[in-house]
C-alpha cells in the first residue's frame, strides 16, 4: 500500500505521462478494453484491482517510447511488478483493464 504522499506522487506521475503521450481517455479506453471513466479512475488510483496502475503505466510507457518520447520517471511504479508477491503478474501481462 502507498502512503498518502506516495499516492499523490503516483497520481501526478501517471497524469504527467498520460498528458505527455497526447492520448484521450477514449483512446486509452479503446486500447485497454474499458471505459473512459475507468481510465480516469485508474489515473486517480481508484481502481478495484491494485494491478491496474501497473497496466496503465506499462501502456503509457509503450505509447511514449513508440513515439520516441522519454517517459517521466515513476517513484513507486518501478521495476518488474512480478517481484511483488501481492500483485498478479498474469493479470498485468494481459494488458487489459478490468
């Protein structure tokens, strides 16, 4: 679990990378198999599954790198999520939001 300060930072980092990628909520929702409202919920760290910020992070990183844009660094969503036993790595690898 994130502290309040960590959550604030993570939300800001996700938002910054989302804006940097130049995506709309609808574009991301279509790519990730969900609704624009669900994307917004994940950006706000209000998703039902704790893996979803990781899925969004991976998606944003791929979008940015494919455009030759360096992603803004993350402070907590770093490294390989499978090193965290409490995360479902298979769910993350699917790359779809619930």
